[in-house]
C-alpha cells in the first residue's frame, strides 16, 4: 500500500509541475509561440467555416463573418484541456514510446475537437448571442475538459498494458 501511495504522490507532483510550467510559459511577454498558435487556430477554423459559408475570413486571431466576428484568445484556443491531458501522460510511469504516442495523438485529437468547438460557436454566435455566451463560457469548455480527462483515463488503460 505504501508503494502505491508513493507512486500516486510522484504522479501528482509531476502532474502539477507540468501544469505550473505551462502557466509560467504563458507569462512570457509578447509570447510569439502563443500568438502564432492563436493565429493558426483562427486560420484553420475559418477554413472549416468556409466549407459551409462563403465570405468568412481571418485577420490575425479574429474570424470575421458578414454579421459576426470572434477573436481567438487565451482560454478559447483549447490548450488548457490539452495540458490537462499531456500533464497526465507525462506524469504517468510508462515507456517513452507510449508517452510520445499519447502526447501526439492527444494533442491532435483535442486540437481538432477545439476547431469543431470554435466552428460551432461561430455559427451559434451568428444567430443567438445568449446561447453563444452559455456555450462558450460553460458547456463546450466543460465538454472539452471532460473529453480530455476521459482520453487520459483511456490512455492510462492503454499504457498499463
């Protein structure tokens, strides 16, 4: 039992260190990487939207439609659910190859899901701003976090084999 508690504590410390490191990196002033990430997320979201609606474009980190625009900013870009997942993968005691598979596949899947979330929010915001606020501030963000944590549990099951 003591060994299990020790493993759990080591996992928890590693998990927290990764999360803290993520937030410390965000404190870098004029963070070029974050800025480019926000711009690319707006770009790819606008590409998807343009598959269904003409005339939508992005300017920097803003997606602009005929009657609605939305800015992709920190908190909306999907990195927090990603870091919850990645921290768990990196903290879990398993082989590097399994960690690499977990990190790469998790980031890609969560990025795609976040793009879908942004597209949904864009269409909802174009028609119902109150529903947009509810979905943006609570429901879709919570859904993405729950998906990330579910993915982590699924990956841990895979990594234990």
